[in-house]
C-alpha cells in the first residue's frame, strides 16, 4: 500500500502542503543547512566510511529490534525509502557529528571554564500557589512544623505533576533559572525553606535539597557543542541568504 503513495502524489502537492502547514520555510532551511554542512566538510576533507555507516545502522537496528535483514527491509519499505536512502541519511547525520567536533571540540572546555558559573546545578523542590495570603499561610505551617513541605506541595501546588511528586522540580542548571529566582535560590542553605517569592507564575515557596558544582560531564559537553554548532549553522545560513538576496536583480518600480 505504501509503495503506491508516491505514484498518487505530485511534487507540487508536497510543496503546497508544506506551505499551507507553515513548514515550507523550515524544510528549505534544513536543505540549505545540509548543503552548508556538505560544503564545509568537503573543504576540510571530511568523509564517512562504509564501516562507520554500518556501525550506526547496526545501532539503529538494535534500537528498533530489527534482528533479521528481512525485518530491516520491511521497515524501510514501510518508511517508503530504499536502503540507499537510509544510508544517505545516516551519512548526513554522521557528517554533521564529525563536522561539529572538528569545529568546536577544542572550544568547549574553554567556554565551559569561562561560563562554569552558569552550569552550577540545584536539586530543587518548590510549591507555587496563586495567592500571597495562601502562600504565607503555607509557609507559616511549614515553619511551625504543622505540615511538612512535601505534604503542602502535594495538597496546594497549582501544577498536577509537581503535586504528585510532592514539589520535586528536578536538578536544574543555574542558567535555566530566571535571574530573580536564581539569586534567591543559590543564596539559600540546603534544607532551608525560602519564604514566598512572587513571579508571574504565582507565589513560590522553595526548598533546596542540594547544590551540585559545575562539571564538564558528557551531557554538558554534548549540550554545549551542539548549541555552538547550531549557532554557527544559523550564522552561515543567514550569510548565504543575505549573499543570495544581494545577487538577485531588482526591477525598478514605475
């Protein structure tokens, strides 16, 4: 059934669909970004070997539990692509990864050292309620040990997920916390319940469980290097679009 889909759809219909669903610009940008990656890789003599493609393909097959070659072929057919299409996609993915490391691997440690302050983390619990009077009453009851922080969060927090987790927000980077909250949170002591603090979300009652000093973990490394690459790619795309627009002749108005 899927093999017949392409015979029923014209290229113009695909373009029209992308435009009507506001995906045409994004798709064009992605095509141009891949062109930029290909050109930058070629300039640096970067290539992807058949062995690298095979390793990545085997990894994908394990993830999707495609144990037999027939299973893989059936999956590819369901996706309406050929083995060559799949390999080409894997090649593009690996080329992007290789170019990312070539361009920014040496910069990550330097940037982390300069901005390690932003990668401090806090293990955070919080209660958010809509009214100041309610927040003050909850804080008073916690301070007087009439109710635990966790009980209060389970009863009163405006967010259902946080209520179920008794106020647990997670391990959060300093850079992902709004400055007005960050200054309060990182000045607190572990175990301390911070008095109600207003933001546009409501009134926050916060408890810090622990602080985690910044470390250049694999997770942080990947986050940083991917961010740097995306910023570079966007800059290259903007330059390409700007250069192209300057070369297009304009027709004078009457």
